[in-house]
């Protein structure tokens, strides 16, 4: 786009220069035609007048030319600034693309880590539930054993009483 602007700008300059040259040529031809039609005396007066006009036109054209040169220089500076801005935009787009890719990669890695954490959590919960069931089962067994121990203690106490009674009975019999 900038190249096209530069080309248009240069084409415009060339057209303006051609127009100025054509205008000067027309004035010269006009001057030559006028000169040939006038007498010697009037030619001199006319010549001086035309020289003055040409000099004034020359000064005005030089001033316009300088203005155009300044304007062209200003436009070239603006085009250079636009080129720099476009380059900066390209660099920023590349940076944004890189950061977006990096962010996407980080998001993907974080998603994978989250899935791993969730899987680990599920595994740990399953193990915890198994452990709870095992502990409950052991508690039931211990309760059952406690009941059995209590029963055994009661039986031992009964046997102890029977033993004492038997020993008493044996003692009584031996006496």
C-alpha cells in the first residue's frame, strides 16, 4: 500500500513537472509568435515587458517548486513513519501470536496437570474408601472378638466356679 502511495506521489510529481514544462514551452511559442508579428520598436517594449513577466513567473515558479519540495519531503517523512509504524505492528502481531501460542501451551499443560490431579484424587478417594471399609471390617471383627472374649471370660469364670466347686467337693470327700 505504501509502495502504491509512493508510486502515485512520484507519478503526480512527474505530471506536474511535465505540465510546468509544457506551460513554459507554450509561453515561449506564444512569445515567438508575438515577436514575429510586431515591429522592431514595439518588439523592444514588448520584449522588456515579457522579460519582466517571465522573471516574475520564474520567481513564482521557483517559490512554488520550493514549497512542493518541502511538501514532498514532509510526505516522504510521513511515509517513513508509516513504514516504521507498520513494522512495529507486524512485530507486535508476531509477539501476540507467540504469546497466544505460549498461553495455549500453558493452558494445555495446566489442563493435563488438572486431569492428573483429579485422577490422583479419585484414586486416593477410592483407596481411602477401601481403607475405611477395611477399618470397619476390622472393627466388626474386633467387636466380634470382644464378644467372644467376653464369652470366654464368662466361660472361664464358670469353669473357675465349677473347678472351685469340684475342688471343694473333692476336699469334702477326702475329709
